[in-house]
C-alpha cells in the first residue's frame, strides 16, 4: 500500500480534492452532530434532505441552470443515459448521432434499439483523433435530438464548439468535462454526466433536462428510467446514492471556494498547457490528437514503441505517478488531469517524462 498519497492519473474514478476527503473523514461517524454517518441515515430524514437541497442548489448556481430546466441525480452511470434519452425523447423515431469515440458509439448502438439513428458525423476514419467541424455535420431536421459526447475520455479529444442544430435539441454526454468551464446550459436539451471524474465518487449521475422534453417517454419505459417520474419524485423514487451525493456536495463547495467554473477553467488550462507544450517539444513522446481538438482533461501520448511505453508506465508508477496506462483499447499512455489534480502533479509528470526521455534516447 502506498504510504503517501500518489498522483493518480486515472480516467475515473479519479482523484478527489484532499480537502474533501479529509472533511468526509472527519464526519464519517458523526455528521454534523446527528450521531450518525451520512451512510446510515434515511434519505427521507431532514438532515439528509438538507444535504440534498444544498447540493442541488449549488449545482444550479455553479452551472447557472435556467429555471425551465430540472436537475436530477440518478443511478446507472452515464451508460444508463444512453438508453434513457432515446426511450424518453425520441418522439419522431429518428435521432442524429456524432460518433467521436467509444462512448458515443455505444450510445449510438443503444439508440438504434429505439429508432433510426443517423450518423451525423464520425471521426472513426482517423481513429477518433479529431472532432468534426460544424460544416461536416449531416443534420436531419426530423431528428428528435442530436447526440454527442463533449469530451472523449479514451481518445483525448474535446468539442471546442457547441453544435448548431436549429430547433433539434442537443443531448450531450459531459461525463469527463462537466464542471471544468462555464458554458451555456440553455443551448442544450439534456446534459448528463457520471460523477466519478470531476464531481465525486461513482454511483450518482447528474442529468440536467429542459422541462418541455419531460413526459414523452414510451409506454414500456421502466419507472426508474422515466425522466418524468424522477422529476416528480425529485430523484427520490427509490433510495438515492446518499453518500455519493453527500461527497458531491463537498466537491461543489470546493469548486465554489476555488473560483467556481471560471476558477476551474483557469486551472485546467494551466495544467494541460504544461503537458501539451512539452509534448510538442519532445522527440520521444507524441500526442496522436489534432492540436485544435485536444482535451484539457484526458491527454493520451505514445512513444511509438510498445516496449518503451510499458517501461515508462512501470517506472512512472514506482515514482508515484499512477494509472497512466492508456485505455486497453488504444494502448500507450493517458494522463487524466481532472479538476482535483494539483498542478504539482502535472509538473512532476513532465519532469519525469523529460528525465525518461534523456535516459532512453
Ligand atoms: C465520456 C463518458 N461517457 C460515459 C461513460 C460511461 O459512464 P459510466 O461508467 O458512469 O456508465 C464514461 C466512462 O468512463 C465516459 O468517459
């Protein structure tokens, strides 16, 4: 077991702010004088409802969610939303999908179970190393929605623009870049994000949905997958993931204390610039991603030799830079540098890479 905390570059679940973990630790047996852990209390109790209401209101505040939207905290991860969105809002029997990586491809396959899904754009021709431009999107005006994944966790690409789709609502997976920069919620129909990268522990999934999209679910939609039911029951049709919601609340307070979404944006640019600047000058390490589409959250890189990649990963781990292997489907390395990654972690990684490059010329 590591005796000290390491810099954990995992793509998710990933690092949480130390301050948050320490606060949770201090309250683990007795939350706020209740004599109970948050893990032990009824989700209907006043003490938990107070936690829940504060989480919701801080989320609304941070994301500047307009009043004609509902905020949900659901279960089933980002993956359940791949089915929940079509079941609830594919009213014309058609939808547009942009396939820019693994998760949007899974969502597309899931969507096809409920109707005709048009591939409005795909970056598969270049192994998902870029994001298609607005002019490349082949839009269907009869689509019930346009689906895309804003940050591709495995391939390390990020949409730098919000697609223009006229009156067709956007359904957007922001699992790996929510809470990392301000953006205009009113441009979206549905936004969803699993918590386990920038928001908290696994188990809770944020859904922000425009109210006019609620109430159109198919008759066979399970209660647990009905946005209408979940909005009416304020996400508490059944027992919610109470502890994950509580930690999410601590993370939201940390985000606020650190400058809100503007603060997060400033920090993410600082972090990723250090890494990308070095990747540009390095003779050993390369980023496979088109420069203008690079993600500030997930930074894949390769040496070009599987053997050297493996050596790098092993030696990095011994130096306290852990979980830096790329996704099993693409190999190489990937540094996931979410909100909670201290800038010192990225500096230490780059120093380590420079040193490795010198020794492995
Ligand atoms: C962008 C993106 N969407 C969806 C998922 C799937 O999320 P979950 O594991 O919460 O179902 C992931 C998981 O890493 C992801 O990175």
